[in-house]
């Protein structure tokens, strides 16, 4: 009887182990075998990013770094990338507000890029469309209700301003104020 219990217990442990291994394999990155079709023309589109921002170690000039140091970082990166066999094309170089490069490279090159000396971070380049704006007759009044709290007085307290008289009294400029 104890052998049957021990065998059943062992079987339960093996089932839990097999389930956890299967769950661990499912946690990996899921990549579709075929890219999803485009909404515009129905053709398959590869949406994996190809453009990357490479952040380098030295602080940018605006944060107290030197122009020579930021340019040295870029020279060192280019040399290390060539030694590492990284295939990329440089688009833009930044020194003043941010120290880094904008490059075009396949996602398969990311592991090599992360291991390159001097690289502190890699970010995908994303295109963000400018939101459409409407022209206001007086743009300075667009937020006046919220800034003065009048929207709260109207909505929460129910004040409409009916029956209120406003007087503007201007006595001139007093330079002591």
C-alpha cells in the first residue's frame, strides 16, 4: 500500500514538473511566423524596428560634458563596432542635449550593440505623429476656465454667474506693489 502511495506521489511530482517546464517555455518571446497583413493594402508588413538610438557613456555638452569627450565616444563606438563585425549605417550624431547616435541596423545586431564598450542604452526610434490642432480665436483664453477654477464653480457648485455684477476699478500703477 505504501508503494502505491509513493508511486502516486512520484507521478504527481512528475506531472507538476512537466507542466512547469511547459509553462516556462511558453513565457518566451512569441514571434509570429508570418507578419500580420497591413490594413491599407492587405500585404504582410514587418513591423520590427530597424532604427535605433545608441546612448553613449559621456554626459552631453548641455549637462557639463565636453565636446571632445562626446566626439571621442562616437569615434570609439565606430571602431568597436567595426571590430565586432556589427552591420549598421549611421544616420545622425548628437552631442549637445544627448550623447549618442541614430543608426539603422537589423534587430539581430542588438546583442552585439549592447556588448559594445561605451554603450549605456539602446532605444528604438519611434515615429509619433503631431496631433492635429485647431486654430483658436484667442488661444490665451483656452485654459482660462481651468486656471481660474471657474469650471469647478460652474460644474461642482452649480454657479452660473447669473445676477452677478462685476466692477473693474483701476487706480493706476503703484510701484510699491
